[in-house]
C-alpha cells in the first residue's frame, strides 16, 4: 500500500530497492522506485488501451520496452515496428524448414500488413498518391498473398480493398494507423515464432521484470484506497463523528492533495503499535464495485504516408534499435527505387553537341527580362501576353504583392509533381492531330519524366503492366456488397522499442545469419534523414531545369524551383540549392521578371513583412479581403464580370438576376467591413428555377443565363444605361443548363454564337445570337456537362467542355465531332471533371476534379505536366488571372486558393489559401483587369475579394 501511495504521488528515482520492516521500531522507511519500472507500467497501460502511437513514441524517447522478450524476439519486434517487412522475413528465413513451424502463416501476416501500408500510400491524397513504384510493389504483394493466403476468401477480401476510396472506409479499419497495425502484426506472429526462439534469460536483477495485469490501474486504485484509509484514521483520532459513520470513502484521482510526505506514513506507524491479537479478529468482507469510465478516443486525421515513410527515431546505443539496419532499406522497396532514380535520372547525352545546348539555352541577352522566368527551358511554361512582355507596371505591382503573400505566409504550400508521364499513354489523349515538334526541350523533359516514372521505356512498360495487373485484380475482387463483410485487422505506422541493457545479440545464430545477408544491401546505405540539400549533380548543362526530387523524412518531396522561392512554413527544410549545371543565382528572392517596378513596392531587408487582416471564420489568415458582400435567402451559384470591368452580374438559387456596380477597390480599407454592392438592375424572376450559370459576350453587348428550369435567356445589355433591351428565351435543353459561353467572330456570318451545355441529353447546343436559332447539337458526352471554356487565341471557333463522364473534349464549331478528347488514364484523374480553363495562348489546359485534384495538361504535347491537390474537397472552379500568371481554384472545402504559375510548370508550384466562405464555394471569376475576384457560395453570399492596401506593422 505504501508503494502504491508513493506511485500515486510523482516520485521517481534511479533504482528500485524497497526495504521496510513493519514490525521494527525504526523511525525511517526506505523506499526507492525505479524510473524504468514506472515507464514500463505506463507502457503496459498505453498498449492495453490501444494508444500505440504514444506507446511507440515513449519507447523511442526512453529506450525502454515493456515485456519479457528474448533478444531474438525483441529484435524481430523492432524490425516489424520499424516497418522493415522484408528484413523481418529474412531474419526468420533460417527457421522455415523447422518441423511444425508455420512459416507460411508468418509470411502471410507480414506480407498482409505490408500490403495495408502500400495500399494506404496509394489511396491517400498527397505527394505519394498513386505512385508508380508503390503500385508495382503493391502488385508484388498481392501476387505473394494469392499463394500464401489461408483461403481464397481471405485473398478476395484483400483484393476487394483496392476499390476503397480510403483505407479507413473499411469496416474493420476505421481507426487504422501504422503504429497500431505494426503492434498488432507482431502480436499475431509472436505465437508462431516464439516457441522456436531461445527463451529470455532468467534474471532476478532489478529492471528485468515487466509490468502485467494492468499494473498502473491496480496501483492507482490501491493508492486511492490508502488515502481514504489515512483520512478515516485521522477522523477517528480527532473524533470526527461524520467521518467515523461513513467509513473510508475513496476520493477522486484529481483530488488536490499535497505531495507525498512523512505524514503519509502515519497509518503504517499506527499499524505497528496495534496488538497482534487485533489482527486475528474476524472482519467483514467487502465487495468491490470497480469500474473505469472509459475515454472515447477521437478518430485521428493524419497523413499516414508521412509516418510510414519516415525514418524512425532511435535512442542512441540502445538495443534493439542500434542493431536494426539504418534507413528504410528492407522496408518498402519502392522508396529505394525512387532514391536511385533521383540520383541517376538523366540519360546519356554525351553525344549532343555544343550547338544543341546553345540553341536550347539562349544567353540572357536574347530573352527579354520579363520572359526569363517563363522561358520554356527543359520543362513547360506559359508565354506571357504581348502587352505583358513589353512591361506592365500594374501587373508587376500585383506580382510584387502576391510574391509577398507567398513568401511571408506560413500557409504557403508547394505542389509536388507526382512524376506525370510526359509520354503519351493509351487512353490519355485521343487526338486527330499529330504532336507538334517542340525542338529539344520537351523531348528532354519527356525523357526525364519517363525515367522518373520507371527508368525509361522499359520502366514505363513495367509500371504500365503493373497498373493493368492491379486493375485486373480489382475487377476480379468481390462485388461491393461483399466488401463490407470482410474482416481485416488494422495496419501500421511509426516505430519504436527500446531495451537499454546491452544484450549479446551479436552472438545469436539468427542475427549472425541475418547480418551476413545485410552486408551487400547496406554497403551504401540510403538514408531518409530530414531534408538535406542534395550535392550538386555533375550533369551536362541542359540537365538543370527538370524537376529533381529528393527524399524527405515525411516522404517524397521535390527540390525548390529554380527561382528558389520558399514558403516560410516547413515545406523545405534546407537552404536553397544551387545546381552545378546552373549559373549562380543572385541574392534576390525573385526572378528578374518580377523586379519591383518602383520604390513604392520595394521593401528593405530590415522592414517587417506586410500585414494583412484575417477575414476567416475558421481562424485561417485570409490574404484577400472582402470588399463587397451580397447576401440572399438561398445559395448563390453564378457570377460574371462585364468585359469593361464596370459591372458584375449575380445569379441566385432564388431565381434572381442582379447587375451591380464594380466599386473602387483601391479605396477600401482592410479594417472596413464589407459593404453591400450597389445594385443597378434587379430581375426577381429571371427564371422559373435557380440561375445556374450566366455570362457576357466579349463585347459586353449580350448577356445569357441558364437554369434548372431547362431554359436559356439571351438578352441585349446596354452598358451606358445599364439596362436590358430585347431578350428571348431558348428551350433547346431537356435538362439543367450548367454553363454558357459566347464565341465571337466578326468575320463569320454568325458573328456571335452562344454555346450551352448541361444535363439531360448531355448535348452541346450552338445558337446564333442574331437570330436566336439553334443551328447545331454536338454529341459526345455521356453524362452531364459541368463546364465550358474558350480562350483568346481560339479565333472564336474553338472551345473545350468537361463532364461528369470524366472526359474533357475540344471542339471546333465547324465540325460535329471533338478535335481532341482527354480521357482518364494512368496520369489523368479518374474523377469527374468539374471545371476547365485554357491559357490565352491555347497551350495549357487546367482541370479541376471531384477528387480534389487539379491537373495541368500540355495541349500540344498531349501529356500531363503535373497533378496536385491544393484543396481537401471537390474543386469547383479553375481560372487563370488576366495575365495567366496565377491560377484561382475554389472548392467545396470552403476555401479559395491562388497558385503561382510563373516558371516551369513541371517543377513544384507554390500555392496559398487566400479567401474562405462558411460553406461550399461554388464559383469564382477574375476581374478582367484588376487583381480581384468574385466568389459564390452555399452560405448564400457572393463576395468581391481584393488585395488589401499594404500597411507596415
């Protein structure tokens, strides 16, 4: 009881020796607790309650492991806890021929939990999502499991998991995390291997025992009873009748008690003077009504991929951690492949002459400073508009402000190109046009991308075969109804253990054999240590501009872009990297094209960063401020700016159309609350249903709206008087009209054409705005059309559409079939496409998808440049700014994000949340020339956002 009371206090010491003589007359009671024993008691409690992440973290930090394990078993446990699945199999390999040893069952459990981790990496959104190398290893796992699974039903249940959107969607894996899964895996294989390993050494020395039988709860409970007994004795001594009548009453664990003191031994002193005959008297037995009010653990939200791929912490010199192979070798093999590819990515180019290098890399004098940051180099970039290339102070000032936001905000993040294949894959693009030659740069980029995705043509074929095999396995798996019935255990994450006593593990026969097999593998160890800048690559000059991934502790992340802009958060852990193949970078943080235009925007190094007020409901610092806010009784779907920028139109679910005056955003102070817009024209019954879409034609003389009442309304708009003139209703659709655009061509008999699309038949209807007659219906989409877009260089003849059928189709109104079709493929998202846009030059398409991804597609080269996820939910809008320098994306996650599109689009792109609604964001549109935008939301508001007036703190 005294030990319990001592443990209930916060006492700790170095070693555990307790010597007490209750019958002696000594006035001192000697009690020493071992901190190691206290830790073991805590570890037993954590494991019993399933708090394995904390348990393994504590093991790593202290080097203490609770349990009576032999050295061989402890070493095997650590291999599993560290996720070194292949090494765990290698370690037990010498025992597989022993009679009665179920090596197949051991191998099945190890491989199954490895499969769970690979599946988590494949499914989880992030930099490693659907990684080619991970897919290859996943297929290898499934091939092994097919032969070693206890029954075909067990194997089918594993295959059925391939159809899950995420691992936690499985009934038995709702609370899956890598730490718990690895502990569970060890507990399953321990009975299989334990009888064939040497037993633990019998040791009576302190610190060799382990905590069992819920020792912490037992000690705490007895400590509470002891305090109650002391209180009862004190009430007897002072004559407290109330305390005598109620008997000993246990208090609560958090009762405000003083620290342990000599007065706590008063009960022991009293027991010593009680006569021996008192102990022989009969007493009444009491029943213990004991229960623990259990904690309801929250469902954890995390990127488990980072935990799986992280190099585990090791307590220096502690067994078994010190004996486990360093790095991640023996764990998931695809990480080694990715590391080797990142170090050996370029093909042999020694045969190329200097003239080719010179043609690809013109000297700085041949390129205007404004276009240097967007020069194609070896990747892909957007050429600036002609007006911009000649210099535009307003655009450069906007760039300076956005640069400041990106560089000072802790919320800035970077996309991580997942190695999208530059080579055309079957199904990725069905085009009637041949791929135009792009000199040598795109070819080099394609070679690089192919090497990063599988080591050249052979590797590309290998990954394609692996994906086809995986698709075939998925198709053969059980139907969705039976997926819910599969009973599979949770999976793996962090690692740990620690036994601080130096055991003679090196004398173990198993370990000696294991170590001998490890020598070749670790002759050149591959480490996934925290981000360390890579050494300059000794490659030819033209190898510089492609993306150069490196390994990070949290997983895979690419190196910073050439201009070395880095977020102020934790995206990159090291200083900027200057490659040997590139000339030294100047000390400025931006490329020459982004030099500040005047002293008004130049900030000295000592100045504090610009401050912008938050405008968020969730605590996220919003970088743009709301200037105007229109609120309605229902959700607002559609907005559009007039081409002059003087007006904007709002269409609501309450059937209304409003034309509002665009305010002078430069006069708005960040401290001011958003004001209501000035409504110049209001039509309360624009449609019989909700207004789903609207838009002006390029001259601003026409305005069209579409509705779920299946109708279109085409109206003449007078910008001078802000009035609507002649109008007509078009009833050509048999479903909701989801989007409208205008194609204007002054040289055509039909000078203005209205294109509309939506649900129902899913046809695209072309209507002559002069006559109001629909002259063509374009067929091709098989599900509702969700977005339409045309661009400046299309000549008023071409546009693009996206659909719930997961395809993007390019059209020319002079023919009835699409000119190009982008369909789901190996590197194209397999989710419905919700929004599309094309840069003014017609070279780059950006698409938003229901799986929260944004994809950039090289239209001429027919390849995916990169896919990234700046949002956590369905993306509903993608739009270029007026100079195509920035991409605006909006999502059902309530946020609006800006991505910096300057530079090589195959390199990491910086993006930043800049605005937020309180409910789903439905649509966003840029102002035609100001750096401001409109957004609509299910929170029943339409908001005009603008950059705040800079102010120094």
